[in-house]
C-alpha cells in the first residue's frame, strides 16, 4: 500500500469481515527473473494476479491501471497512511458492516 500501484511487484492480501481482518498472505508478481512474455504487459499480469480480489489499495494508481482493474470488477482505492485506516476505507467502500 505504500507504493504507486505501477511500482508494486508484491501485494498483501487481507480478508475483511464485518468485525475482523484476516491476513491471508502475499502475492508476488514473479518468483523468477524471467522476462515478461512478448505481447503481455506487466499490468495484465498484475490484474490477473489480483483477479479474485474485490479491491486494491495503493498509495496512488494511474488511470490506465484503475480502468483495467475496474473492467475486471476490482475497486481501486488510493490511501496514503496507516494500513488499518486504509482497510477501514476499503470496508466502507465495499459496504462491509
């Protein structure tokens, strides 16, 4: 969350319930130094990596990334502060009581 979305190569995954927050784990864009296959953008790989998430929280995200995430049904939220406050923003935005 403390990076611009386009600079992140790993993501922390949380499961937000009405009363609790469970850390699920982290996902990394690549576990190797292999180059991205020709014709595939890094952004495509990131969106695929997060395809089962309802929201992404980052410090900033460009309009291209926000559009690509929105097209996959993923809310893209920007927050520059404590993770707990950012998760509260996600909870509020998604309507998790």
